[in-house]
C-alpha cells in the first residue's frame, strides 16, 4: 500500500492506525483529506470511524478497503459516508486511479 501511495507526492502518509480511537485522533488532529479505512480493526471498527466522521464539520474523503465485500457492508459504509468501497482482493488495482481522481479534484493536501 505504501508503495502505491508513494506514486503521489501530493499525498502524505501520516501512519497506520489499528484502532478506532487512534484513527479518529489522527483524523481530527491532522485534518486529513483522505482516509483509507479497513472495516476490521483491533479495537472498534471501521463503521465506528465512519459514524464519527459523518458528524465532523470537515469530512475527509473515505475509501473503504476491506475483505468484507458483502452488499450489506457496502450499503452500510456508503450510507455512513464512504466515497468508495473496494474489495482488497478484487479492487485493489483501482486504488491508484481513484487516488489520482481525488488529487486532481483537490481532495488531497
């Protein structure tokens, strides 16, 4: 993943968080523009992160990358504000194209 992100000098990787609390702290503290979010976290869940982001005044663009690609998971993630829902195994190759769209639209710092 880091190699994919290095293709975009406009994107600064601030870190990898494995808990809902750590992710939300980083999002609020750093005022990020884009979040790559897994639904499976060691503490909490990606859905909890999405719910918290939904209530923020300044919301980042959220790309959900998951192994849980059920239609129900996708509906829930999109309803909670995810801009993209990608299956890690099937859709990962789309990530550079999506990031390029975000950068071109001014969504990344």
